[in-house]
C-alpha cells in the first residue's frame, strides 16, 4: 500500500528541514576542508533553492548572507595561511547555527504554495 501523501504544511516543514540539513552538512564539509570550492558552490545553491521556497524574511536573509560571507572568509583563510584558526572555525560554526535557528520563522512562499508544499 503506498504511503499517504504528506499534508502541505508537513511537506513544507520537511522541505525546509531537508535544506537546513544539507546546509549544515555543506558547512561541516567546509570545516573539514573537503572540496571547499565545490562545497561552497553547493552551499550557495542550497540557499538559493531555499529562498525560492520561503517568503522573504529579513532575519533569514541576513543570516544567509552572513553564512556565505563567513564561509568565504574561512575558505580564504585556508588558502592564505596554513589553515583557518579556531576563531574562524567558531565563527563559521556559529553562523550556521544562527541560520538554522532563523529557519524556524520560515513561511511558505507563493512558489511553495504553487507546487503544493503549503
């Protein structure tokens, strides 16, 4: 018997949570130094996809911008020196925590409603 389709609000919540987990995973890979240029591109892509699904929210947008800026600075530090220091690692870890905390306020965009997520 096929699974029952998700309720729209549940589908939206799962989509946001899935993107949040992908973003956290990308940051963990950046912190580990795994294919950082490729992963930074993936991080941008995850954030862009998420922006399509959620209504504009200044707090989420600011946290996303901060996350990308902090990830870029972390990567630059890895290239210029022998690696990012503990402070830069902490900044990036805190930036992803702030971003995921802000996702609690996410509301479905018109695009999300149009595709049946809300």
